[in-house]
C-alpha cells in the first residue's frame, strides 16, 4: 500500500482554494433562486415552467414544453372504445382487464379496460396498440393511495382522467403499412357469421357464395353459403374474429 | 444604574417577586421570603435557567443556520415549511425524536449506553456557563475560566468512546476509536495554540483576554495559532473535512449508529452545542469577543446588548466559514488526519508560540512604550 | 484490536444498491473481502423466456436502472440479429444519441454517488441536478425519465419531437460549463488527491487477467472501447477519442469518466447535426410494431396462433457506461426467445473486489467501490 | 482474423473442433468438453484472445450447452466457443486455471443452469439464497412457484 502523498502538480498554497471558491460561487448563484422546484407548490407541468426550467439565475434551460410526452396515468375515452382487447393483449404486465361497462347491447356487452396501477409499468404499449386512440397516457403522475384496491382504475375512473383534459402525448405510433392480414381458409368455413357479428370495427361483411350445382353422386357440404370478406383498411388486427371462429378457419398471414 | 447583566436581571426579578410576596404573606413566612440567602439562591437558579434556555435556543438556531446555508451552497433551499423559512423545523424534528421509542440493542451495556449521551450533553451544556458572552453576561469572572473551558471541552472523547464501546456494534467501535484518537491528537495543538494567546494576553481569564483585545484582535499577530486552532476545532467538532468518526460512507453513522430517539437527539444537540462553543472560543480568543474595532461608529456599539449582538454575529460568521468548508471539501483519512495533527499542527503551534513571544518582546521595546504584561 | 468481520451491506451507504460486502479488518486495515450478491436477483433472463421480444424491453430498462437505454440497445441489437431485421439508418443514429445521453446521465449519477463516498455533499446535488436535465430530454422524446421503453425491434418507437435538437444543444452547453466546475471541486482539491491517488490500483495486465472492462480498464492505459474497436450503431461515423489514464487508480477512473462525459457531449452534437440534416423513417417496414401482442387473440387462456419467425441467434456487444456488455439471444422460432444471456460489466468488475480492496484501509473502501461504479441491478439481473 | 484462418490454426492442433461463421465475430468454435483447458490456453497464448467476455449456459433439455466469448485486443474481434455436456451428467472442467475471471461466471452458470464445474475454487451460490436447490434457468423450471419451495436462510 502506497503512502499517499500529494501529487507534484497540486499547489500547496492553493490546496483547498479552488473548491472553496467554486462552492462560494454556487452559493452566490443560488442565494436568491435555488434551482429547486418546490414540488407540491410548483410543478414542472405548470405552464409557468413550460418555457424555461430555470437551472440558475440568468440561464434558462427550457425542456418543459415537451413535458406532454410523459407517460402517466391513462385516459380512456369510453365513447370511442371499440372493445377490441388490443390494450389487454399488448400489456406485458397483464395489468389490464376488460370489464363490462353499461351501454353495450345485452348480448354483446361492451368491454373497456380496467387498469391495475399496482402492476402497471407505464411502458405505453397499450396506448401504442390502441387502434382508435381512445386509450392514451396523460401527464398525471400522482398515484399515492392508502388502500391497494384504490390502485385499480375502473373505466369510469379512467374516463374521469380523460374528462380532466390533461395534456396527452402527441406522439402517435403509426401502424406498419404491410402488416399481416386476416386470411380465410375457405374450405373450412361454414358461413356462421360469428366473425362479422363480433368484429369491433364491423369491417367483416358476409358475401353470398354461388351455391354450386351438385354433380352426380356428390354430396354438398352442409353450410350457409356465405363467406366473410375482411376490409383490410378498416381492420385493426385485433383477432376477435379468429378467436370466435368455431372452425378455426381464420388465420394470420402475409398481406394479400 | 449598573451595566446590564444577566445575574443583575435575575436578581432584580427574584428579589422584586419575593419582596412583594413577603408583603402579603403572614409573619413567619415573610421573613423567610425576604431572606437574602434565599433570594441569592433563587436568582442563581433563574440565571442558570435563562442561560440554559437561551443557549439551547441558540444551538437550535445554529442548526437552522447550517441547514439553510448548506442548502444554498448545494443549490437547494433547506428547511422551509415549518415556521417562517423553516425556523421551527428543528423543533418539529426534536418533537418527533422525543416521541420515539428509546431502545437498547440486546448486547449493549445499559449503564454506558444510557449514561454516555447524557454525560456528553451535560459536558457540552456546562460550557455555556463558563464562557462569557458579553460583559456581565457570564456566570462570574473565574480567574482560570479558559483552562476550565478547555478541560470540560476535552471530556468529550471519553463519553463518545463510552457510548461507542457499550453499544456493542462494530461500526460504533471503529467510530469511537477514531473519535478518541482524533480528539486526543488535536487537543495538543489546540492547547499549544491557546498558550500563544495566553502569552499575548497574560491571563487565563477569558474576560481579561477579550479586554486585552480592545486595541487589536489577536488573529493578526497570532494568525498561525488561529489556523491551528480552527483546524483543531474542526477536528474536535467532527465536522467535514474531519468527520471521520461518523464518516457515513463507510461507518454508517459512526459512534452513534445504534442510538435513536431522544438519545440520538442528545448526541446531535450536544454536537451542535460543541460547535457553537467552538465558534465562541474562536471569537473569544482571536476575534475580539464582544468588542468592536474603533472605526465602527459609536451608535452601532454602545446600545444595550450591543456586545451580545456583535458576539453572536461574529460567532455565526465563524460558523459560516465552517459550513463553507463543509460544503466544498472532501473528508480526509484517519492516518492523514493524525499525521497532519501530529506532524504539521504541533510544529505550527510551537512556531506561533515563538511568534507570540516575539510580539510580547516587541511590545517591551521602548518604541512602543508599553509595559510587558507577562510574568507580572 | 483483533481481526473481525464486518458486514458492509445490504443496507449500507457504501453499497449504492443492495449487496453485501463482507470485510475482514484488523483495526483499519482490510485483510479480506467477500462480496455477497443476489439481493436484487429478479430472474430477468428467465422471465425473458416467457415474453415477446418487444415486451422484454420493459425488463431491459430495469436491468440497470441508471443506464436503461444502453441495455435496451444491447438487447435490441441481439434480437434484431436473431430475428433477421434491419433497422433504418436514422434509427441507428437516434439509438446512438440515446446511448450517449444515457452515458452522460449514468456518469453524472456516478459522479454524484462517488463524491459523496469521499465526503463531498454539495457536488452530489450538482450532479443530480444536471442529470435531471438529461432526464428531461429523455422524457421529451421517450416519455419516460428512467424506464424508457423506447427502442423496438426494427427501429425506435418514434422520431425526435420538433425543437428537441435546440434544447439538447442548450443542455450540452450547460453541461460542458458544469464539467469545469466538477473538476474544480474534485481534482482541483488537494484533499481529493490525498484521498484518491494510488488507491485501488489495478494495473493493465491485472485488469485483463481479471476480465475488468470499461473505465476501470481504460484508467490503466488500455484504450479498449467497443465503440471504437467494434463499432455498432453509427459509432464509426462520428469523431471521438477514447479517454485513457495511466495511473490505474481512483483518480485515474475519475479522470477517464470526466473525459468520457466530454466526449459523449461531442458525439451528441455530431449526432444532432446529422439528425437535423437527414429525416427519414425510424422503423423498419417489415416488422410488426407490437410483435406478438396482436397475435394473441384468445384472451388470457393462451395463444391460439403464434407467429413463427425464422430461427436465429443474435450476439451483440456494446460499450455500456460501466464497460463491456454482451447479450446472446437464441431464437428457436416462436414468439419468445429460447434463451437470453446478458453479461454485465459490473458483474466482472465486482468479482475482482478482493484484488483491489485488500491492503487498503476501511476508509478507502467507499472511494474504491465508488470508482468501480456499481449498479447492482445489472449484476444480479 | 477471418474464420478460415481461425479454423486453419485451430483444427491443426485440435482436430475435434468445428469452426463455423457466426454473427460478426471471428467464428463459432464447437469443441468437445475434454479439450477445454488446452483449447483455451491455445486461444489465450497462441491466438491472443486474452479477455474472457462471458460464460453462459443453455439448457437444451437433453444436453446443456456452455458457451464462452473471448475478445482479442490485437484482432479487435470476438470469438464464440461452445461445448455440450449431457444433461444426465453435466460435468465440465472449470476454466478458472486459465481465465481467473471465469470464477463468478461459472458460479452463476452452476446455480442457474446446473452445470457442475469440476475443480472450481469456490462453487457457492451467487445469486440465489443458500439452500435454494433449484436451477431456475432450466427449461423444466416453471415460472410459477415450484411445489414445496422452502428457502433456507444461512445461519449467521
């Protein structure tokens, strides 16, 4: 172990002068306005701090105006939600449950996301996945509650956040243009209409098939002579049709 | 009217009260109430209570001062929510600590564990009774008050080590060892620096030392001694850069790791009381105490309590320097600290004694027309 | 005083995380050390085997909580190789920009923690204050301050917002001014040199023998930097120097990191200039944005239809703020990786603790461990 | 160093190794477990790959693969080496005599994937608690809580 001696370059006369002067300079700078933002009383998302977060007197560094991108509590516009489940599927933490909300037709109740903020990691995949832009992340970040059950935000509470008109992230992720499409394995289809009935965007229409004329001795399959046709530009690729298909005849495939 | 003094005030209060009591009380009690011995005893008690209360308030104010100053050095605000500008924050903290459960680690030695903070506190508080704050505001003119002050001041390592040893924790033990080593190492240069002051002033009485500084403050001729004394005081107070005993980076909290609640508050308060006392000593010995130089206009120096005010202003300035140092310097290492103490500070202190002797000699020269005050 | 073992950690100011350093001391001298890890083991590699590639990004941010985007970058590079995806060029530059910002933030965090280890309180707050500016920038384009979830297989989530370059340049100017101040407070102070010179020395050949990488290795005079030696992203198209020092001690590591901060600002400025001039897409066309997620359409019970990707393996190496980080991703078809192996530089640097701690004093442990720049999150993973 | 040169220089000494191109590295060297120490000595001293980047292991159910990454400052290249041991007897010689930095890597591979490294100086659990008798990165280890899991705490 080496005995530590001062380096030859250090000046013994000024051995503490530099740091003392630097600290004193900082003292002078922060005497009137330290760069602390006194949180509960002053807030970064406050418009006052938008233009210039003052680091030191006379030296504004403004990054406040892009605060809107912050990923905080979600806002849900229930009216435009199409119950496509994509937010729940994309959630890595499985913190989104689809719960029934009033307003749907009784046979197919409308389902909207309910988010458990005890599990949420604020990754934003759900708002990226939302095809209608109705589930977005706002700048609200204060979540402290005294009971664990209060961490679960029902769709109604998420709508309250939406109605508060908080700034929301302006960045929308575009869907890739050549995304995979819903394809039909035509020989398996029985034309049951389940897919068209449950499609949240109503982009599936059942078209009539020409009923073939049976040749001699051949038996026609028992089915409704209709077949789904998917409008790719309206389809949000939620996969509801695939999951409801009783014959598993719909599948993902490369775009036509 | 005699010059305002704390004992005078206490005495007046007590005697007025008791004489008024005696006027209304029946015969045997009234003679008892107007007994001069009782009046003296009660005045002394009242005097002590006022002194103690004022000193503790001052200590707490000092903590506030450090928190605010340090905050500005660090580009933040310090305490600001309880009371005006956070003035009552320390009381709130004290209240919180007071409400906490006082506990003792299982293996700790109860007697040492509980007595160490108390003794540490007592020895620190006693200093306020010894040090004069202004003329008439001390507990009486002791002929050897400087020596007494230094003796009481140097009790601390004993109690720190007692607390560290009895709390049965390895960190506490290391911190206590460091503390003892460091304080003992720095007692010597402090005493030597004080010798220079004694040489120059010719007295062990702090009031006399301050009075001797009416013409020139001692920091001019005794600059080296001041340097040694300030460094020694930094070490005695265990403040950065010499806060190795409670170096939180490696020793968690040093010798008071195991203390919590009111026991910790005792240590904390006593630490700052010692810091205040150290600043007092520096002001008394080197910065002219409550006197002000002649160029300060008279209205600023001759109003009532001016001495106390200036004394406090100087004290806070001195402590401000300590805060400044704390905000800008890293901590040194034990071996470096001890090496500096034994190998740099002591020679410097000896040199300053020589310088003080030279100054005394120079004063004897007929050029200055002075009479030597040393050796009687 | 006889020899004794003391436990520094898992709750100790020196550890900067959750681990335990058992130290055998004789008085103030360190005789032996034994690091105990695992308090923060979250099984990230195991959880990754059960997640889609893009969902793993949320884990990567949490691998090292002060250098999240560097680990995202590391994993994304390997995952792209494993999935045969080529990101567009602009995404590469944005990734490089992000990584350099992350390096600045990480080194500022290191500075703050390190100066506190040697007893300096105020630079701690300066470092944290200035790091916050970088985090503000991160927030402005990724949406997160600490866990960014920004990179995707095939590019990055979104482009930089308008006005970003201007703000970033302002922050760069501010930071360069502050670096001078940092130097005055630390290397301008004699006490700092007394504390840190000739401390925790690991010479170059020992570094290589022990597998130490990053600023610790460069402080021993070995100019090994994967950004230079094995350029990824767009590092071969920017000018920067590899910071080295000769002393191989704590001061040397300080000097190296301060110089790296300046070099990072230099890279950031070049990247901002390039990004100003070259707009373009930031995502590859041939990759679904939410890989896997929309293809799981049967509720919570399971996945009906899985997308099959061609088999492949990916191996990536980046110069993380702490040193050389490696990732190895095995893709056996399917939507989840078969195995994700991450190598953390701090893991190795810490495993050599006995080499650079024994023989020094107890008071030297915090500066030495501080100069190693520990991030327990990536050691335990 | 390109793959062919690596192949030429290695296969001459060790006929059992197979070198194949691999992902922007000098190549991937597959070798039988017996020649581990000799091969790595040759890699370090003969070919200049003197920095051990990582040691990891993969569970291929029947076999377990152990892979190593070496870096050469001279060549500015990585080389990837891997070997396989049967899952029934997952024994492999420890690399610590050649690369002392393999110590913690092997401890990790041992506790997570269950490779027994013979002659390892200090084969203690690193990340999991003492007494934890599972190897979490095996494919047979499900992410839900294993039955009868009881974590023992080390006596102090």
